[in-house]
C-alpha cells in the first residue's frame, strides 16, 4: 500500500457542504475492467461542459490549481456511495490530502487505503483556511503542509498550525504503507481460537 | 462485559476477535455480498494479489446493478458492452473462487439488499458487509450491515474479517402513530430533514419507539436503507417476533434445532432497559406530513404541502452554498410551492421501496386512475419473487392499466437513468437526489411510493391525501 508521511502542495478550495462520491466520480465511470483511468472521471460533471470540453470556471481547470495536491472542502465530504473509485480518482489526479470538518465514514476509511490522508479539522479551522484560500470570492494560490507524522496542517506563509487526530491503526498503516491483509494474517491464531468458540455458540451463523 | 448494553454493543462485542488499537477491532464477518459493480473489482483484486477466498460459503455474488430491466428485453446481460463484460467477469470470479452466484436468470434474483433478507442470507445479529453503502438496509431485520470499499472487501474475502473503528451509538425513537398516507419513507426523510447535515457521521444508529415497532418488516428495511443518507454507516432495529416470523423457512435461514437456538440468541440482543447511548433523540410522528426532497442532498427535504425553503435559512456558509447551488441545479426558486412543480417521470423501485408492500400501496392508489399524459411512469420490482407475487395478485395489470411500464427486477434507474432520464424532472422512491445521480442534469425528488403514485397521476408533486377525502 502507498505510504504518506508529509506533503506540501497547492491547496484547492471546494467549500460547499456534502460533496458526495457521485460528484467525485459519477457512476458511469465505475463499470470498467481496470482501475487505471479512474482519474478521467474525477469531478467529471463539474470539470467538463456538456460538449466534453473543460469547464473554464471549475477551480481544478484553472491554473495553478490543476496541479493542486490538497483539497479543502466543506463538511461531510465524500458522503453517499461507498465507491472506492472516489479516493482512487483523486489519487490518480495527484491529490495526496483532503481537509474538511467531516467526511463520509466509508469514504474516510477508503482514503487511508489509497495513499490519501483525510484530515478532519474543526469548522473554525476550516473557516480560517477558507479566508486564506478565497478572498472576495476569488481563489488564492497558497501552499499548505499536511504532516501525518506530527498530526498537523501548517500554513507556511503565515506560520499557523492546526492539530488533527487520526485513528491510530489507520494512521500507522498509511505512514508505513502496511499491507492490511498481511497485518491481519498475523492474527491467524486469534482468528482460529475465536471461530472455534463462536461456532459452538453461534453455529447457526455459519453456512 | 458487565452492565446494561445496547443491541449494537452486544452484536459488536460478540464479533470482536482482537483489539488492534485503542478503538479499532478485528471483527468476524458473517456474510460478504459481492455485486456486479464493486464485487467484480473485489474478486479481480483478490486474485491479482494471489489470495483465495477464506470462507467462500459465507459469500454471495449477486448480479443486480448492471442488468437491463426494460420489459421483454432480448438480452439482460448489461446495458452497455462494458457492463456486460463486468457481469461476465463477476461470473468467472465467482466460479474461480467457489462463490455462489445469484445470476440474472435465477428464480431468486433481485437487488442485493432486497434478496438478502428474502432468502435468509441476512439474519439478525450477523455482521454483513458489501461494497455498497445501502447495506445498512439489512438493519431492518436486526443484522449489522454496512457498506465498505474495495480494499476492505478484498480484505474480508481474503480473511473473513475486517478491521473497524468502533462507532459511537445513537438511538432515534419514533413515537406516536403514523397518520393515513404516511410510511417509513416519510419517517426517515423527516428525520434527515429535521437534523443537521451529517449528524449521523461516526454513529451506529438504533431506530426504536412505538412507531418503529408498529412497522412491518419490509417497512423497517426501508427505514434502515436511508440511515446512510443520515450519514450513519449503520442503522438497525432490534429484531422481534415479526422478524422471526418473516425469516422462518427462508432458503438460507437455519432449520430445526439450529433455528430454535438462533431465535433464543436473537431474543437476547435487544437493548437493555438501562443501556446508555452517546446520543438520543425522539421524533413525534403523529403530526408528520408526506415528505419530498426539493434539492440535491437528502437533507433538502420538507413537507409536500409546503414551499421551497430559502438558502438564507442555512446554519453556515458551506450549507448555504450547497442550498443555493441545489436550487440552481433543480431549477426551483425559494418560496415556490412544491405542489406547483411539474414532473416528467415517476419512478417506483430500488432497494428503498421496491418490495411487495410498496408496490401494493402504489397499486391500490392507481386502481382505476391514469398517469398524467405528459408523465413517463416506471415500476421496477425489487426481485423476481416480488414480481411473481405482484403478478399473481394482478398488481402488474393495475400498473400497466394506469400507464406505468412494468419492468423486470434490478437496480434499474437509481444510479443511472441509462440515457432515459437526462435533463428531466423525476419523482422517485429511491434514496439519492444527488446532482446527476439518475442521469446527466436529472432533477430528482425523493418520496414514498404513495406520493410518487399520486404525483404521477396529478402530473406534478402532490400530497396523496388530496385524493382521499
């Protein structure tokens, strides 16, 4: 699994609430025989005009944000469908970290398994970042640092720091790029002991 | 563990194999459901990584998303060439890994979250996961079901286990008696509308109270289906005699002495009287009105008989920005009456509302009525068994006579209108009104089967109670 320790990069603001995974990647991009190319579907409905040309008003089509590595979003980012294509599409188009006051629970878990750090900051911290990233309705190009080792979001230009929490094991898996299946296989003895007891207790649960 | 516990605590605790950190646990997973969109990818990635299925008998493959539902279709295998290839990949994957596949021509086929209870694959107290956020539906029969990603699915297939963070617990008690023309769909929509966006994030939600106990099993599945629209990954109702009666004799339900043991176990799972939840709320359903969504988030919901709210009422700037964008997308204006909104399409189906009782409520209303001439009306039963039962009761005739298309079972036009719903306004019994969800520029309004049927006849959004004076 791809690891993540620290990234400094351009941050793109997408500050609406409840941006769902159908927006991150529409359903029509899910039927495919390879996960390569998912990036083509990223925000497709917003990124592209009906005739298929890039929408010049969409932030990720504007320079320099087409190179953004960090996305700053409103609450409940990634709600809705469980599609792992959503973090995969973000990753394929260069995103390494997402900052929002809250995330859809399934999407949040999926990010850690795709080399993306999802960072939960308070609504107040988000408001501060919003002030930096958008002035008079215009996006401002600034870099942020997301440091998973120190659990901090930093604003290099102002020296501001925002602390965040991440689940212990998922954080370690991402920091070290651990293979989760291998990690679980180390529990083989515990699994066997559990199942022997469980079969005696809940035999009806096993087919 | 000592002390009073909630239903969730009991089910969670008995599935914990090991603690992995301060709040993450390795859980035994009792059932993995693999459907044609996400399950195909799971099987593909498992094999690519060189793993085998750990407990293939606990795993079911189901073809539901990509098949063609249009009546008398010559071929149902996928609505595009790539969809057909993905279905084919699912078939090969299931065969390779020794997984039972419930395929298109199978008499048991249907939407995953509809057939899992119907066949007794889902049972109370089981942990059930699927690469589909609406797996919470299965909470309606007292299972702990939740949606997972592809990587998690591959982990479950390889190990029969999953590492999960333990969520907080919430109880939502619906109290009082539902009025006429109201249903579980109105209850869950009203809850989502009443609470702030994302309130369920990080919670496992138990639905309780007199109005929930009064619901039939199928309506409980509807209620739990939309827990995820409340941003809760898990939603469930502690199982009772109604559920045991519903499950008895189902194909994969335990038999004989195992059945008796199972029922005894299930009876012990109800939340203890003194158990404490991290959050509690009570909703009075006695004054509830039929609900409909106006915007592009399930939280954009209000009474059918009221007006489109103003974005200015939003609590914060991101929520206001979303509401304003939703009005633009939906081509509505704040303050206009929802009943003045003219419709192009009425859609009855999906894992939310395609069960026999849903179809019967709609058909009872439609008997002797006609869909408005400008409305295209479509009904897609949730499973082959539901379709057979509906036809045995003559419901298909009522739908057709009223002007509805009567489809073959499947997920249908919920996640994609397949080109038929582009740039039109749809009233739908589905669960998601996101931008472009049912098709490019499709404007979706979510409602109950009765509200959809009544609105189809009226030609605009309407409160079914207007017909029942």
